[in-house]
C-alpha cells in the first residue's frame, strides 16, 4: 500500500525520511512507534482484540 501512495509521501506524513522509513520497514522487528506512524500516515487504524483460544494460552 505504501508503494501505491508513494514512499516519499508516506515518509513525510510519518515524520521520517524515505531512507529511514525504508530501513525501519526492512528490519525484522521495527519499533512499534514506527509501525504506528506508518499506519497513521496511510490513513489506517490498528485494532487489538482478544484472540479466540481453544483452551490454553
């Protein structure tokens, strides 16, 4: 989705440089703050809900 909008536009909206955004999203475990900034820049919302379990943990 970031590619269709444009990496530069997403980075700017997220308050990052395109290089920093690319590096952060290339990591196997980017910071949550980066992910939230990108989600917001894309005009999306992130929801957390309890998972449905079949008994244990």
